[in-house]
């Protein structure tokens, strides 16, 4: 393999690297190190030797030594993507998050790929670098757009106080069939934060309904707008229709239960809580709020759920 990949290397170096590679892959790290040390005297400056030394350090979990070698190689060969990607991996093991971010940026400038870009986004998000995270999400959307990335794009714009851009992007995603659920929910949050927001939400939903568009997420939005306006029977009716269409949302059942309890529909509220708990039996908030009105009977389902939750603690 080495001879085919690097035919320009001197024969002694090729043979020595092949021997070291076999020893490394066999877990014989002292033998691999001895072979590389023998090559070091004559071929110290050859990139192929540096690469094999780096791979040995990585395999032996000597990440600081690997990082030191890779930093020197990055200065000499800044356009070698392998160097930057391996440097990012070494710094990941060393928990050097800022250094890993820097290495991934360099690697992605040389060639954009999905997996390292997603890792870079996670690092930027966790570090609070929303501007950098936004740039990375835009890169990811160019590589392979998904609803998840589109919603992340909307949220990052909102976090950066670019509200109008976020609203415009949310509205474009609402026009898709089916609508992008996360974008609709974020749009509702942004609009309802404005004066007259609930009325604007209902106007937009009425326009969509007139076009024959009334999906579960639209009904959820209608419920939230009506609830904000204290039109509770309408809010409950819309949310009931939403969970009838898509019954696998535990939060929707929980919200329905809370709204029902607020207007005194205790039996209906308890039933909605139970349907929420059926989707997540160990959710502590639902267990607690349901338990306020529940009258335990030994061996009944709610008591069994509590016992299972206690066992899991």
C-alpha cells in the first residue's frame, strides 16, 4: 500500500515505514517506535515519517506528543487537510475545545464535509459562539439541507437578534407541505412576543386554513394564541384536534392537561396527563402534577408508574 501511495519515497524508508505500520496495527508499539527511531536519523524531515510517528502517538494514546508533532506539520504544510483533521482529533482527546474548533475550521476551509462541520457546530454552540455556529449551519445546509438544520438556522438568527430574518425564514418553512414543525413553533413565539401578536398568529392561521392548510402544528399554534387571549375553550378544542392528528407528542398532551385543569375539567385533565405519561412514564413533572388530583388505589397504573420511577432513581 505504501509503495503504491508514495512511490517517490526511498526504498529503505518505504520498507521501514511498512514494518512500523504493521507493528502499530498489531499493537506492538515498542517495536514500531524502535523502527521509527531508526529511520529518524536519516529521514527526519520526511512528511511520511512524521505521519507514521503521529499515528503511533495517537494509537498509543500519547495525545500531547501527537499534538506537538501535528502543530509543527501544520505550520509547514497548512494545506494538508489530514494534518488539521488529526490535530482536531488529538485536541478532542485532550479536551482542548478551543484548539479543536480552530483545527476543524482550517480543515473545513480546505474541504467542507458534513461530519466535521456538525462537530464544529456543536463546539461553537456549546461555547456560546452563535455567530460562528450560524456560519457553520449555513455551510451544512449547502452540503445537505435538512429540516433540523433549517430550524437551527432560524433559532440562531433569533438568538443573534436578527429577528426579521428569522421570521422570514420561518415563514418560508411554514409554506412547505407539510410545514416544518419547529419553524412554526418558533414563528409563533417570535410573533406572540410583539404587541397584538396572538391576533397576528390567528390571522395567518385563518389565511392558511382558507387555502386548505390545517396541519397538527397549525392547530397547536392556534391553541397557543387562543390561550394567550384567554379564549380557553377554543384553545382546548384546537389542541384536542392537534393531538388527534398526531398523538405521539407527550408535551402536547401535557399542555392539554394543564389547560383543562385551569378551567376545572379535572377528569379530562387527568386522562390527558395519563396519555402524556404513557409516552414517557418517568417524566417527573407530569408524575407530580398528575398526582395532585389523583387518589391512589393500591396497584393502579399511576402508583405503578411512581414505583418504577423510584426504582430508576
